[in-house]
């Protein structure tokens, strides 16, 4: 039987007080509606229709062409929103999930259990509910003595006894698709808000003798719908806890989970240790037996096995096995480090490949360069890659020695096994096994320091 999904993502989200459309606000690096669509993909939904309204173009641009869209030009309630999918889904046999685009914490496992129970019991509708310690403001689930759902009562309509019920409606549903649209056709807006409510579908189904059931999740966090920045921060915290827990279960040591930030989609090998203050973002992959942090941020980077990265920032970089980075290193896009490379303190690498066992230990800039294996790149040495108009490349061969405070003015090639003397400014190629020195011969004027001080002092007194 076909499985459909309707994602309600048309609300403006005024309480967010933001120029960014509500469902595009990120939670752990991914827009909320992206989390919802990922969850639906996990359970292999055949067709997903996203109901858009405010910010429709931005949502469609983010989600792409793999989904279908329906426009709710005017927001007239949740029932009206689902009704906008009528031309796409009405009359089709199958099961339909209706879920809000601002509920990023609903889990695929939960939806799968709901689907199984829904189909086994032949229900017309299944509601996701939770037990809320403080249910104020939520619709209450009213059950009969047999545990069957009788109705949903909104907070303002609750009797004193109904207000004491802690089981609430989360706003996520599963419907028999044909029965859903048959009931939607009967929903009216005869209420105080003048809106068409999806919950009215349940009353119509119940009145028609259909079976309505509820699945009560044991995770109250799944009910969180993000309507303001406070709830956004709460969803971020819960999602981060969930992500960190999954990594720890899979063999990653996280020293201080409360101060470790891992976005969804990051992959980490077993026996890797994450120190406090570690931030892992985007499409980052980290191998086994690594030590990352403290206070390290890695984005869209690939890290091999046995790597140590300490108090550094990596963006779109690649680091091979057993390399050491930091402290205070900055690997920018295009940085590629070979095996057992050492990048030390205050070193910046951009669009450069550094071969196995090479060392750039201190206070250096390596940009637009190819450095071979077993190269020593001295303290303060830099590649001078930019002439004000274009970037130029530096090449350094295997086994070369680049002394401290060397300027390599690109384009330039340093051959294999060559030696560049400290303090040199190199503007021409150096062949294999040659030694290059390019600095003015030192001249010492005996006793001239005192004369110079007197001249400077006299000049200062005249001002």
C-alpha cells in the first residue's frame, strides 16, 4: 500500500521575529523542515507533498525538486492547509502522514510504530500523543474506558476534569488517505477563529463510526513545535543530546557532552575522543582513534585515523592518518595534509597539498602550493602567492629544507632535496639538491649604535 506524507510548512512564524522563514531556521545545522523530510525518507515515504505559503520560494529552493508542493496562499487553518493537496492526493488508496514542518524532533522509529499499529488495527486515523507534565495550552486526548480515542478537546473548551488530563495532541497524524479527504470535504470554519481545523476531521470520522486511535510516545520532546526563539534553543539542545548520545553508543568518547556540538550528518569512527568545546559541522567525516579538541571547529572536512587536532579551525580540508594539527592552526578550503604531517601553532594553510611526513611547525602561511614529502618548512616561512591581481603556485620537492623567515615568491619551484637558507627571498626556481641564499650581506659599523641613538634623540627634541 502506498505511503504519502503532507508536511505543513505554510505558517509565517511571526513569533520568531525573523526575516528567515520559520521552517528554515536551523537546528543542529539543518533547517527544521529538512529534519522532518529526512525522517520521512527514513521510513520510505512514496510521495511527500510540502504545503508552502509565506517564503514558498525559499522553502522550495532548499528542499529541491524531489518533492511535490502545494500552495496555501491564505492561512485558514490546518485543515485548509491539508486540503490544498487535494489535486495531488485525493482519491488515492494508501496511508498519509500529516506532520508539521516545525517539529524536527519527531523520530522515524516513532512514525514506523504508528504506521504498524494503524494498519494492524485498521484505523481511519492515528494520533501521536505524549504525556505532558504541564499540558496547559495543548489539546487533551479523551479516551473511553477501553482506551479508544473519543475526541480531542482544546484547552479553552476543557471541563475541570478534562483539564487534568496530561495526554496531549502533538499535531502529527496518520490517516487512511481516502477517508481523510472525504472528511476534509465536510469540515467547516464555523468557529471563533473562522478557520478549518484538521482536528475536526477526527470528530467527523468518529461520528461516522470509524476507528480513531492514539500512539503515546514516551519521549515528550517529540511534541515540540518551534514557534519562537526560546523553543528553537530548546529543540537545538534536545537534538544535540540525541546526536551526542548516538555517537557515544557507537564508540565515540565525548568528555563533556554539554559543551560538544555535533551537527546531524557528521560521521565519527570508534575510539575517537572529543574534548570539550569541539564543534563538528556539515559533511564532516572523522576516522577512528583520533583526538579532537579542546576548542576545535571542523566544518565539511575529512579526517583520517589517529589524527590529533588541538585548538584549531578546519574548513573544507582533508587530513590523512596520524597527522597532528595545532594549536591555533587554520586549515582553509583546499588544504590537504598527507600522512603524519605536522601543522603547528599559528600556521595557515589554504589550497595547498602537503606530502607525507612534512612539517610546518610555526608561524607560517602556505597558500596555493604543493609541498612534497619529508619537507621541513621553517618558522615564519611563507609562500607569497598573490601579486594583487592573480594567485600563483609554489612547488616544493621531496626532502627539501626551507629555512626560517623565507619568502617564496610565486610562481616558483624548489627542487627535490634542495636547501633554502633562512631569511632568503626566493624569486627564481631552485633545482634539485641546490642551495639557495638570497639576502644582503651583513655589514657591521663598529660603535655606530651610540651615534644613531644621539641622532634620533636630537631629532625627537626638535619636534
